[in-house]
């Protein structure tokens, strides 16, 4: 199962994936979808060219994380929208593949 943890606080947003979907090993559409969402998020936040945010990206087998720290309120809503849009994608995966994806939310 892929555990998706969405965490936010006043200064940062984070999505952390752990585990494997095990939907169809070797041809796993659930894993591909979950991976595509986190890679899309990493690329989107990397395209914000502002010195007032920092983004950490950690990619590993069964353990991937994107965390963005914001030092300016002007950018906060833009980053929040990106993370929340990706979170909607994970909720859709969870709704359709309950045995393979679980989403939890921490923070505010």
C-alpha cells in the first residue's frame, strides 16, 4: 500500500509517499499514477523562481517526498493551490483503489 501523507503548517507544505501499491507488479498503474502526481508537484514548485521559497525533493524506491518552505505570504496561496490540487489526485486514487492507497492529513 502507498501511504500518502500531506502535512502543512504556517511555513511549509509537504507530501510524502511511502510504500508500494502492489496493484499489478510489473505493470502497476496505481504506482505510476501516484509517482506521476508527486513528480508533477516537484516540477511545478521548481518552476517558482523566487528566493523566498525552498523546496526539498527526495526520490527513492518506495519513499518519495516533496517539501516546500515559504518565507513570503505573497507566494503562499500559489504553493497551497499546487499542493492541494495534487492532494485531490491522491484522494481520487484512494477512492478508486482503497486497498492500494491511503491518504492522511497532518497540520492546520
